């Protein structure tokens, strides 16, 4: 009756095993440059695949609705204490399954349907959960949106202040998914206090930079701070919410039982592992290289004739206006993928194209930096991007560049043991 429990994946489900192998090969042989993606460590993967996936643990450490949670409590408390040490937050909830659910939890803790919120325009670099009309945040709340200055393509703080004074939102949301510049959390915090609004910073993209002290922290200026734990933080795909102590009980009850049931304990274990990694001195060196690589990539593409949105970058990502070259983001994304370079099409401020077409591409350096690539490789990659986009329909040239990409990737191997293990088990 229990024989199936001992079967390895390639025996129990060879189709899924093959898909996992193919994805690992894709990651190993290509350039992953989507700004919201990264590669986790073997230790994080091990925690994700642990027996904690079996455990139900509704509630919080010491206050569970299920028995058998003594080791679950150890894991969650470690995750909480490490996150507090990283960010200096009063209170941390590590249970949200995603950044979206972390944001939803914050909204539910302080807002009622119909309340007004002020968030960053998605097409200017914000996020769906900051008030977009197709998202729950845009459907449940009255939304006003601020954006960037048309000339500088950087956040228009004067506009933000004016809209806050005009609409008197109950909550102001800051943070972005496609914004390459430093965000002035202190200034936004002042605006929120002047208009008596709660204020939330969503640092999903820049959490690793904040952890390393390479981007100003929002913690002193915000009531709430949310993040994903992947992206620059280099952990599992999941979320986390932080707040001042006065809001702790409301936040916890909003997460559970407000928007979630049982937490994913194996994912919380993986979060704890990535938090420990983020506390190591090497993590700051890694983040410094992420920023250097992004700056080099931006300047290299600029030298090759591309228009970089806002003129450059202060963080891990750049936005490239490819429509200025006569092609859409959709076309650019597809052509680059053919050449083994994965990016995503992205709207740029004041975009005239619809989101699924877009005028730009978003490019990030966290994953390639994890592999050990530096400024030299960024210059080479910039030349490949320019070569691809000069003639995106030249399939022969795309294939030629793909071969060069694969040669480069061999110098920076990824998940080699996993690839070898699968190949050996399937050749036996």
C-alpha cells in the first residue's frame, strides 16, 4: 500500500520529471533576465521539497488549531526573527503565500470596501495590486493614481502630494514593479502623515537591495511594508508583510483567517533559509554586483543607440524603449527568447501601445549575477541584444547568437548536480 511513497519522480511521473529536467536545462543554457526572477540555492530548494509540505498549521506559533506543530513553530519563529533582523521591523508575518496576498492582508487590516487609496499607475511602473481596475484592489476601493514626470520619467512627488491632498485617501501605496530609480520613502511618509493616510511600501522588487543597505529602507517611514521573498531577496516564490507594532494584531488576523487558511510550512522553511543567506556578508557583495551589472548594461545599451527610460538605473532593472527603434516590446521579447535571452515586454510611461504589445522591455540582472556574471558579461550581452533587435526576424542570426549564449552559460553552470542526476537515472 505504501510502495508508491518510495518511488522517485522519474518513475512515479516521468512526464513531470521530464518537464522539470527541461526547465532546468533551459535555465542552465539561457540568459534569465526577467527582473522579477532569480535562482534559489540548493538549500532553499531542499527546504521547499521537505516533509513540511505535509503539515497543516492554521494559526501562529504557540496558538495553532492543529496538533503536531512543535517543529513548525521552530521554523516559523526562525523565519520571523531573521526577517526582523534583516529589515529592523517591529512585527513580521511570514505566512502570506504571495506579494499580492500580503498586500491584500494589509488592505483588509485597515480598509473597508469603498475606501479611497492612492497608488502608482501600473503603466508608469506600479503594480496590479496598487489599484489597477482589473485587480481586486481596483474593484474594492476608490482609486486615484500618481505617476512619473513626463520629462524625467521619475516619480512626480508634487503630483503625489497634490492628489493626496485632493482625494484624502485612507491609504497611500508606494513601491513598483518596473521603476529603475530610488524611491523616496521618507518624502512619501511625510505626505501620508500630512494627509492623515496610512502608508504602505511594497518593496517586492528591491527587498534584497534594502536588506543590503543599497536602497533607503522604508521601515522608519511606513506603517506597513510588504514584499515577495523571491526576486532580489533570492528566496522561494512567496510573500511577507511587516508593520509597526500597533498594527500587528490587525495584520495577523487579516492574514489568517482573513485571506488565507493553513500556511505553507515548507515555503516558510525556505523563507527562513533565504533570510539566513541574506544575513551573510556575501549577500551584500552580491547585491552590490547586481547594481553594478544593471548600470553597466544600461550604459552599454545606451551607447549602442537605445533609449533607456529615465536615462539609467539606480537598482536591479532597466526599461528599454524599443519602440523608438521601430519595434514593439512583444516582438523584442519573442526575438530575444529565440536567441536564448529571456526578458519581458513592458509598458513604458505614457505608452501608446496596449500592455500586451507594449513599447518597452524590462531587463534585470539579479539572476545572472547569482550565476557569477559581471560587468564584462553585461557588455557582451548588451551587444547581443542590440544585434537581435537590429533584425528580429533574421532567424539564422538569432540561432547564431543562441549558440554564443550557450557557450557563455557553460562558463557559469547552474544546478549541475540536478541535471546530471536526472541524466544518469534515465540512462540506467
